[in-house]
């Protein structure tokens, strides 16, 4: 690939799982991947408990807002990762789709969301290693 791979994370409300995944991939990729997130039925705000578990690991979601899923966002992406949005995500030819079965953090406590965050982080690191080998990633922060 000559240009940075583009990844879109999709969940229903774009207030939890997809926001965590996007923030984690963006952090680990250090600019080597274009990252987006969206929701099939976006909420008004990020889940406050999700913001709290992310701040525990030094990531600030205060400026993040849930965004609606668009066909254009899917079209622009090389990899589309769904997280419990069912059939709401448009399926376009030539796109790679992954479905990550993860618990929804909605209505859960911070203690219950931490393992979800950690599992997302594990999967994001695996995806990054596949998309952009460590030797091709920028160093520093």
C-alpha cells in the first residue's frame, strides 16, 4: 500500500465501543492509519463511563462526538469493523469487513467496562500489526 490504510469502526450509538477502538488505533498507529468511527443510530454524547475508562489510560475522549454512519465513510475505508450494529452497515464490494463481538458498555459500570476496553485494545493492536508492520510506523509521539 502506498497510502495509509483507512479503518472505520461502527457500533449502534458511536458512544462506546467504536469510540474506544478509534481512539486506541489512532494512538497506537501514530498517524500510519486513517481512523474513523460512526454509529447506525448515534447518541448525543459519549458514554461518560467510557470516557472515564479511557482517561485512566491517558486518552481523552472529551472532544469526541458520536457521528452518523454514512455510505461515504464506508466507501472511503479499507477495513470496516462492526461491533453489534447488525445489518445497519452498508455492504460494499471490495471492502474488508470484520465483526467484533464485544459487550455493549451502555449501562455498565467503569469496572465492567475496563475488560471491554482491554479486549478492544488487544484487537486493535493485532489489526495494526497486520495493516502496518512495526517497521513501517512512525516513531515518537
